[in-house]
């Protein structure tokens, strides 16, 4: 039996729409065990069948490797919240592929795994950091994913603000305009290189001023209840960067002093919706596995 631990991720990271993704030290954990039949343990009943995304990825990887397995028992011990913008589908996909490699005694090849995962997900922005860790810039060219990792300074603290409501990726995509103003595109793209360097160098003041976006966040924030209220609370206490995690509904606030988490948490209690605040740092290892 193998245990696979996959970091939850945050795609876009402000101005890096469909390009950047960051891995956090919050994890989804699955186990894979050879079995006489297909079995699931720990999943909601609706996911205990062949439409389980972990199993779909598992089968896809087996096809890629041309290695059959009669049966498998897949268990979930911890899982990213669904439809919250923390890469829940990416963690399932990456874990399933790893499970196929491990149970067939195939040497782990992260670039191969990235290719398979991108084929399933359709884009690499979440699966790249889930596999490699850290902050990743990625794209897909003619079906081939490319990925570069940036080392985020360990002094950064991230608060994942997770509400008790979902934002479906499909709805978030529909909220985007069909055409984009040229100036808005330049607004975001011109910041991208500086953002990457700021994360490496712990340039908190620069990051605070340039992390804003005009490609997707102005439209998606309208789908997130109490977005303005949560942002105002964070920026009034401690914030050197604030952005929507993936397509939402989770919001990310970057803080200097982790002691300010308690004050932010207390202020959030005054809002109508329930917001869970989890402090974390960037995961630098990506997916790991143990026997």
C-alpha cells in the first residue's frame, strides 16, 4: 500500500491568470492498494464508483504506461474542499496518476505525470504546483505542458479564507467577458515578472502594490459573497497581497506577522457567512509518497 500526499494549490495568484499556481502546506492524502476488485473508502457515496476522479486519473495513467491492474482500493484520508478554488480536482488527478505509477513499480517521472495530468485537467496551472511544489509558471503548447518553478521566500505567510459556500469553476468561467480591453490585459501582464521576483525576494511593499488584476478578478469577485467586506478586514489589519484563489470562493491574504491571524479571524465572525481562516506557507516539495 502507498500513501500519496498532494498539496492543495491556488491558481492565478492575482495577475497570473491561467498561468501561475502556488502550492500550500495544506494537503489531500490518498492511499492506493492492489485489490481483487475496485473499492473506495472514505469518499462520499456519490464518488464511490468509476466516475471517481482519482480512479479516472489512475486508469488514464495505466493506459499511458500500458500496464494493467485488475483491481485497486483507493482511500481518502484528507481532501481539499470541493469547489473552493484550492485545486481539489488537481489533487485527485495527481494522486490517481501517482497511484498508477506506484502500484506498477514504475519510476516516478514528474514531467510525464504533468503531461498526463494536463491532458485530464485541460491546463497545467493547478497540477504543476501540485506535482512540483512552490510557485509555478506554466503553459501548454501543442499539447505539451511547460513548467518553471520559482522559489517563494519562506517568510511569507498566507491565510486561506475559506467560506461555507461554493463557486463552481464553470460559473466563474462564464462570468468572464468574451472580449478584453487591451489596456486591462497590459495592466495584468506588465506586473507578472515583478510579482515572480517579489515572491523570491520577499518584497512585500512592491507585491502589495502590483498584485492586482484586471483580467479575471473584477468579474469573479462579484460571484463571491462578502468579497469586499473580507478584503477590507484583511487590509485594515495586515495584508501585503490579496487575491482570489483559483476561481473562488476561497480568498488568499498574504501577511507579514502570523500573530495577526487571530484578529482577522475575530473580525470575520461579524459577517453573515462563515469564513474559516487557515494560515499556511508555500509547500516546496510537491507530491510525495510513502509505503
